[in-house]
C-alpha cells in the first residue's frame, strides 16, 4: 500500500511536470507572440550584431520577450546571429520567428539613376544597403581596381548602369562594387559592343556622349536625333560645343559652387577645362553625369540626318529645334534668346 502511494505521488508529480512542460512548449514554441497589427514587420540585423542588438529590435514587436529569450537560448540562436533583412509575420510563434531570422535573409530592390558623381551614387546606395557611403566611395575610387578594369577617375561613374537590382541588405561595399562590374559587363553585350565599334568609339566614349545627350534633353523620342547631331560634328571634326559640358566645367570651380547656371554665356566658353567642348575638339575625358539606359541606346542607335545644330524650342519647352545650316540655327537661337530675355533669365 505504501509503495502504491509513492507510485501515485510520482505519477502525480510527473503529470504536473508534464503539464508545466507542455505549457512551456506551447508558450515558447507554439503560441503566437507578435504584438504588431500590420501583416509583416522587418528587422535589419547588421554585420557583427550581438543577440542583445537583435533583442532590442524584437522587443517592441513581441508580446513576451522573455519567453522568446528562453527558446532562443534553447535553440542556440543567441550565439548564431546572422546579418540581413528578415520578415516577421503577424501571428508567428517564437519558433517560426527564430527560424525566419536564422535562415531567411530577404533581398531588397536597390535602385539608382541620374547620379551626378560617385560621391552622390555612394550616398544613394548607402541609403539602401548596410555599407556606408565612405566605404562605398573608397572601393569605387580604388586606383588598383580602376586600373585593372580599364577605368579612370573620369570614367569610373560609367561602370554603374542605372537600373533596379536585387541585393541582400547586408551586402558589403566591395560586394556592391563587384556586382556592378558584372552588371556592366553583361549590359555591354556583343550587340552593343558591335554598334560602338561601328561608330569608332570606345565604350567609355559612348557613355560620355550619352551623358551629354541625357543632359541636353529628357525627351526620349528626340535623343537619337541629338546624338546624331553630335556624331555629325565628330565626323567632320567640328567642336561639339555642348552647353552641358560647359556647365560641368563651371561647377568644378569655386566661384560656381552652390549656383545654378540657367543660361550659358560667353564667359563660360572661356573656362580652361578639358570638358570645355567649345575649346577642345572631340569628346571630353569622361562622362559629366550618369546617363540612363535610354540615352546610351540613343547614342548607339543615333539618327542619321543632316542636322549640325539644335537649340531649345521656346514654344515647346523641353524639346528642341534642329538646323542644317548655321543661318537656320541662328534664327532658331535668336528666338530662344528672346524667350530667355522675356523671362529675365540673364545667367
């Protein structure tokens, strides 16, 4: 009888323990533990983060952080933190959350366009991935990398083809740069390379010309025609006389910092710079801004015509009037100058 009572007590204690264990398992692993109302929440775990760093991000998202701690320790997550961007869905339990932030690093869509310099590109990219702008700029301008891939400081920006790309958020600066080199090589496929060769231009020269065309107009239908004007000038040895290159040259000078040139004047045409295409024949040493793909393809598929001149159209702002002769151009230009004067645009 005594032994029977002992056995009953043991069984009872076992049942109690089983109930407590089952309750722990339910709370720690199976019970929903999210405290937000949206369908999903995201956490960004930086490289080298500790469990405390992760916990700080999770705490406002969870109902019971201590319960999560217990399972995280049990599953050894506390010593196995992985950097990245992770999703926590509404109604997830602790086990689901740990499985998600342990192994389901989600990519982001990284995009950039119209960046005027490597500095601005680095700033734009750093807003979207973990790498900071200084580390990005350092690897972008690394002389060894540039030299080994046939770039110069003047042409380096041309390696970055503006588009939208899929990246992991915790991509390093080197990882971003090297991926962009692969995308650049993929963009310059045999078809595009063949067209550049037929124009007797290098890839860097095509990009430099595309940057000028892109700065001249944002109207896609007329970009091939503008490119054709410049190709005509190149063929006959005529200076490009591209106003955007004058503005670029001016903006490199201290006196033009924090200014906007709305009207190109004769004083700008006297600036001593390799980017002054009124003084120097041929293409400038590099691009003046980041051209979009439309502008690059407009150059590669430039319109063949007899125009050598163009000027902004005062009656259709954003578009241009084209001329075959200097006399025709002067008439078109006079009309635009009268418009500028009527708007009191003097510089």
